[in-house]
């Protein structure tokens, strides 16, 4: 890379998901700075849709883990953050003006909620990483959004989009930087370029296989991983019924 790096991009380029933690806690001061940094992110129309529920209670973490298929990184995290697309505040504000909201259920606002939450949550993870903490996003909360919503006491118009398990990284975990597609495959100039990604995927397969070999997992293929995830409903681990889950929380997704 020819552009000089800086401490922020250095940190971004060192990201790896951390799923094993020491017992050292994430302090309340750290948590507050992490969520303040998340809140400072841009937010669609300043709607400030993101709410985060911080779960530290061991029994609650265990119940959430069990409900979503058993995830030890949820149970062992010092704090498990659940990021909520939360229109409930806004709906109440609108009602207080004597008006009913007609658009909260529209798919556009479902997208607004998911995008805002994702942007805020990534700000949080980067802030945590800047403090020497580590974490992993947990899309698996959507394996069973009903149970997670009940466990957290979410009101209508509030939906658990993604979790973020945080803790002090266990140095024994030993994962490295998982390679990404070559830049030429994802950075297209002016118009979309199919040939660019075709070439990139070919060389990525090799890098991907080699990376997993260093992790003691031989014979991995990115194409097979992608296929397992998106070819059939089974790859979604229960999330193929998301429209119903969204509706039950007041997101009609029309
Ligand atoms: C929205 C989102 C949801 C994710 N959900 C999970 C999850 O449920 N379980 C998990 O182990 N990793 C999860 N991850 C982590 C990805 O698997 C990980 O980022 C990816 O494999 C790349 O690895 P790296 O972050 O170590 O570079 C999620 C990541 C994102 C962005």
C-alpha cells in the first residue's frame, strides 16, 4: 500500500474476531466509552435508532447462548452487547405529537435500522480494539430473535440485529488475520467490473486455503464456505423466517 498509514488505519488493518477471553473484566468505564464512541457515529436523519443492551449476568448470557444454538463466546464474554434497531423511542415521540407513524413497518425503515445499528456497532468494536479488548459480532442472535427479545424485555418496534461479545483477548487463541479478497476484486472504478472479481476470487482461494492450513484446518475453500451459507435455508440456522420475526416486533417489512 503506497498511502502512509496512521494509527486509526493501523488498528483497522489489525482487526480479527476474538472468540476466547481472559477472565479480566471489561470495566464500566471502558463500556461507557465504547458505547459513547458508537453513539457518535453518523445516524440516518439523526433518528438515533441504535440502542444497546449490555448483558453481564452469567445466567442471562447462558440463556441467550442456549436460545441461539450454544455459543461459548457469548457465555464467556465479559460483556455481551445486543444491538437493537429501536424505533420504539421515535414512535412514542410521534404519538406524543398526536400522530400515528405510518412508515415504521416499511422495509426502508427496517433497512435504516439495520444500517444505523451496523455502523454504530462497528464504531464500538473499533473503540474496544483501541483499548486492547477484542470481540466478535454475533449475527446468531437472529437465529432466535423472539427468545432474545423476550430475554431482554424489548418493547414493540425494537429488534435485536446483532450481538457483540467483548472481552480481554486470550493470547492462546492463536487466530491470525483472516485474508480478504484482493482489493482489485472489491474496488471497482466508475462502473461495475465483473471480470475484476472473477480474477480476484481465483487468487483468494489459494490464500484462504493457506490461511486455514496455518490454523490446522486443511482443505478449506471459500467457494464452499459461501455455498454452505447462502445456497439453502439450512445455512441460515433458522433465520429464513426473519420476515415473521420482524413482524412480531412491529416491523412489517412491506
Ligand atoms: C454482522 C456479523 C455477524 C457475525 N456473526 C457471527 C457469529 O454469529 N458467530 C461468529 O463466530 N462470528 C460471527 N461474525 C464474525 C465473522 O465470521 C468474521 O468477521 C469473519 O469470518 C471474518 O473474520 P475476522 O473478523 O476474524 O477477520 C459476524 C460478523 C458480522 C459482521
